[in-house]
């Protein structure tokens, strides 16, 4: 999945704790080495367990309900999806001083998506779009409704209205504030009126695995649910460029209102990231300012 050997101990979770949890609850795996992964998420800590397993532990109470959600829904979604998703092998209980449920999953080969590791970006864009469409076709009956459990992905972006306006204002002259506000208001004006469908909720390059130059797996369904799929379209600006973006747009379809909301989601996330970055010279700032400019240009071109 991702390389091993990263820093240990974040959020009070370390290798020793994981080893104790495994030994106490799944002694059949107690002999396997436990190593932190290098590229770790924020909501969870991930450790490699032996050669073919991972251990995933929420870092705070707000992320803990995703364990049950993924354990329940991933086995139902997996057979209907064109690429691999994590297979949950076991669910752990609180213990050894750790207060939340946690899980053991299979290890998926590959590296997180980057333009350098992808053989054909246009084909990759089509494959990501195909995965999204397959996910949307999955039966949404009794699926987890968009809201607090999905960090409001899949709900209206209006939940982040005050925050977005504050972030746009905080960016000052680094972006076109007037056009950014116009993009945001357009997103709020186009309410979703379709049937709730499955969405991933965090379809970013860090959750797309590439093996042999191609999309091999999609991971981290912690903010997934059923609702409006617009939040999943933000990858059009965060990863794809020029021809690959058009391939993605054409393949995934979606109506103009969904794309308007998607631009709003991308604007919110990038504006928040830039506004919260303490170092204006940070590479992350440049990346997200570029995303914002691409979103603004896209809005102007298509509306």
C-alpha cells in the first residue's frame, strides 16, 4: 500500500500499543512484526502487520464510528466495484488503554497516486471516473446518510458557508475574492435534488493506489455515505490537468449543478488549507492556490 518506516507515537498510538492489542485480541498474529507506515492519514494511524496485513486505529473519538461503518459496508460494496478496496479481516475492541474500536485489514500493494507514477493520466482519469460511477450504482438502501458521520461530505456545502467566507477573506489579495465568492454562491444555489447515492467522501490522490502505473485500489472510506456525489468530483482540479480533466469530466458525466457544487467543495478545501497554513511559502500553499485558480477559471469557462 505505502512504504513503511514512518514516525511513531502520534495521537498516543505507537508500535508497542499495537503489539499489545494484537497479542491480547488476535494472538494468532502476535508473532508478526508491526511497523508504522510512512505516509499516514490524519483521522487514523496505520501500521503494517507482517507482509499482508495492516492495523488501522482512529486517532480521536470523532473518527471512531467509521470503524463500524467500514466493517459493515466494505464487504457489501467490494463485489460491485471495479478496483480493490480494503478487506476487513477482524475488528478489534477497546483495550490496553486504547479507548476505540479498531480493525485489521489486508495490505493492498501500490503507492499513493502521483503524476510521476501513472503511465497514462487520461486512462487513469477514466478509471477513477468509472470507479465513482460504479460506487454510485451500488444499492444505497439503509446506507449511512450524509451528515456529521461523513464530515458533511455528501450533504450541502452550505454547512461550511461561514468558514468558507472567512477563509476567502483571510486570503486577501492572493486570490480573486470576488470571483471566489461567486463560485461559492453558485455552489450553494444549485441544491442536489437527486436520489441519494454512494459517495467516497475523500477521493484524493492519497486514497488512490497505483500499481504498475495504473489505478489498483481505492482506500479510506471513513467519510463515505449516501447523498450528493459532488464532493467526489474535486479530484478534477486537485490531480487532473487539461486533457485528463476533460476525460474525467466526460466519463463521469454529472449535471451542471453537480459540477457547480463540486467547484464549491474544491474551493472550500483549498481556501481552508491555505488560510490555516502558518507558512505562506509552504509548498502546500502554492499547490492549493493553484487549485483555487483552476476552479475559478473553470467556473468562468463553463458558466
